[in-house]
């Protein structure tokens, strides 16, 4: 269970968001500029809230009153950005292993093999990111995040930079990830169609505020 209750001022824009997310896939849905990415950055520990509290599985990650702020690298949260952010000078295999090495986690060949099979990237292992399609790069980025053994996976508009064909290519892998990886997901998007295929819970964000939390009925096609 993820519990978020945060406030943050970013220039003239302010965020005051409070919601809970259970297991499975929860979508943060709303128009561009609504504050969705800032909220997931606070969950990840990349942005410090001005006030509030963030709790994941009974572990307090941030509490302004108690002066708790767990560093990002100790939160065990996987983060997949829009562009994947792979290291261009490393092979796919090296990119996959980089996060575990930086986090000082022991190698887990069986788990690595399972994730490689789940995302169908075995044939990509010797390649470098510059020789991959956009969809392939995102699958590798997801694999790298999963190999950190995260308690939570954040996906911030992971299909935004892809054309329609690549989106259709990667959506089935995201569905498999939801069903088989057994890691709770926060999926950020302003595309209702993506969320309908992947999420069962929706937190609707507008102007930095949570305006609704519930099921897929909160989706509004006019925002897609």
C-alpha cells in the first residue's frame, strides 16, 4: 500500500495531493501540466515536498513533521522515465545490470533470466541503445528498473515519446508486467486509452489537486 499526502510549491504552481494506491496498477491521470510528474518525483525521492507524508508498506519514506526523508537510492523504488535514459556507451546487458551494481545488490541470474524472458529482450543483450527502436529501449529500461527488486514501480508517460506502432508494440509487455511481475505500479499518463488497458485504479489530477480517486469511470476521453 502506498499512502501519499504532500504539498509542494513550484514557482507559481502548487501541488496538494492526497491519495492511496493498493497493489496492481494505479494510474495518475490528468492533462499535461497537471503536476503528475512532480508527484511521482516526490514519491521517488527526487523532489522534496514542502510538507506532508509518504508511506510505502508501513515504511515512512517522507514525513516533514518527523523530519524523515529517506534518500532516493534507499527507497527501493524503480523509475521508468519517458525516454528510458539508457547509457549509450553500455550494451543492453550492461544497462540491465547497472542499477543492481550501483545499489550493491548481489547478482540474481534466475531473476535476470525471468525478467529478460518477460520483456522478450534476450536477443537485444549484446546491442547498444543506439541500435534499438524506441519500444525496445523502453523494454530495457523497464527491465533495469525491475532488476532492482523494487517495492514499487513508477512509470512516467513511458509511451509518450513513441509513435503509434511502437506504442502498440509495447502495451502487451506492460500488461504482462502488471500481471506477472508482482510489483505494484503507478502509471502516469494523460492518454485514457492506455490507462483503460493497464490500470484498475485511477487517481485523477487537475491543477496539482486530486479531484477524484476510484475506477476507470474517472477517465475522460476528451483529455486523451
